[in-house]
């Protein structure tokens, strides 16, 4: 399945059915009076978040989504049929923006959340409704209420508690496969991970949290280098980051670990100063490749040059990973993101 996380669509509700102007005609009932029924209500366009969906792929082939109109009212007081609602299923975590103004319309952050994006038009009144003591034979009726149209941009933002940051090859996917149920591809070349993966880290009865593994970032990612910064939106909801830095030396052309750490943070700042403020736990990976002394020296350099304490792990050997996950769990329970409830303009 392709990982499509952004689409633009046009949605239109159904207009209301028009009311009917009709008079009762029966052989022995002279002046039978008005009997035109009301039009039916037009269908709504409804957005529905469901855990059955993981991407926006299913919306890619179609641009226009339209609910059906209400049926017209009929004689003998019959009301027109209501139009059918059009329900668009979206993965949980989809954020809805007005495509023209960029206004945030809704955040479908919970499973089974429903919002009406476009309301169907009201059914028009039939002429029966206009009967008064002075006008017993009204010919007036209402047309149906108009349809609503909206162009919207849908953006999927995965719901994860902890986001992994790091260069390609830093060992992000290796860590997530060591500690969670996720089994992403791990390989010894950059950009192995091309789309985000989620992994659930379980603490049995105590609970669990979700880690997001996203493609690696490189210098210039903010200018579109490598895979760019577009996947960072998937860690926008994370409570904090695990910033992974390989402790290995990759020769002349690759910056040293402290510098790599700073490069990622610079790119992050360009993407979002707010995101750059988010807490980070800095983790040296692949420490099985260095001796104790070299690790201590790196630790000291991080402390001195960047002012951070680093953890050290070797994910394939499960060295330091359990402690790291416990620390994440503690931090999460302390400062679990009480995601600001979005005040949606949709009702
Ligand atoms: N020796 C050693 N090798 C490791 C360790 N962690 C990861 N590796 C290796 O490093 C390489 C890259 O690991 P990945 O987990 O694919 O790296 P990544 O950060 O997900 O890389 P991208 O998906 O390309 O961004 C693989 O060959 C792993 O086997 C470690 O702790 N020790
Ligand atoms: Mg990877």
C-alpha cells in the first residue's frame, strides 16, 4: 500500500428538494385544498475517523465528493425523500484544512469521530404549509435550501507519543524493531525507511505508548535535500523526541556525531521553532562498535559542546534499550500531552 498522507478534495452536500404545489383532487371533494408536500433534506458530507484506515490512499483517484440531493415534495402531502449522506472515511489523526484560506476546520484525532463538513440543504416547504384563513388555495412553495461546497486539504498526522529523529542509518528502525511490535526494514544504507512506521511499546498491564519511526533527515532537508522535512508532520503530535546519533565515525565526508546532532536540530528549527523546543532524549546508538573509553569521551563532548546528557544503546544487543523505554514511559506519564482540544468551526 502506498503511503499517501495529503490530498485535496472538493466536497458538496446535496441541495434540499423543492416543495410541491398541488391541490387535492377527488371526485366528491370540491375545493379539496392544497396538498403539496415538503421537499426532502439534502445529504450531508460527513468525515468519519476510523482505525480501519491507515493512509489517505483511497481518496487519491477522486477529486469530487458529492452527497445526493433531497427529493421533491409530491401531491397528497407526500414529503420528498431525504438525500443520502456521503460518509468519507479517514484515518485517525487526519487534520482538515480549508484549501483556500488554510483555516483549520477539524482534527479527527479520535477513532469514530464524526464531523459534518457540508450540511445538506433543507427541504423546501410545500404549498400545504402556506395555507391560512385568508388564503385557502396558496400556490406558493419553497425551493430547496442550497447545497454547501468546500474545498479541503486533508493531512494525515500520525498519532505517536514519541518520535524518532536522526540521520539516515542512525539505527532508528533497528531500535523500533527491538522494542516494539513494528518490523520495519533495517539495512546498511541511508534512506532505508521511506515512509513513517508506528510501533507500540507495551508495558503489559501498565499500558503502552507509540513510537514513530520516520525517514532520516540530512543537512539541507529544509531545502528539500534527501526526503525533505515533509514527514516531520507525523511527529508534530509527539510528546518528545528520541534523537538518535550513531557513535560511529563514517570518514572524512560525514560530520562527527556532535555535529550531526546539531545539524538535525537546525533543520528542525527551520521546519518549526515550536517543534525544536519539544524535549529530546539524546541517544548514542551502535555503542557496541566503540570501547568504553571512546564512549565516555563522546559523552563528555556532547556535554561540553551541546550541553546534553546522552544515553547509550546497542539495539541489536538489547543493551540499554529496556532502560531507555522505561525512561520514556516515566517521562510520558509525567508530561503526557494533553493535546489542546481543537475548537472546530464545524458543528
Ligand atoms: N553494530 C551495530 N549496528 C547497528 C546498530 N543499530 C543499527 N545498526 C545497523 O545500522 C544500519 C542502519 O540501521 P537502520 O535501523 O536501518 O537505520 P535507520 O536510522 O532506520 O536508517 P534510515 O531508515 O535509512 O533512516 C543497519 O545495518 C543496522 O543493522 C547497533 O546498535 N550496533
Ligand atoms: Mg529506517
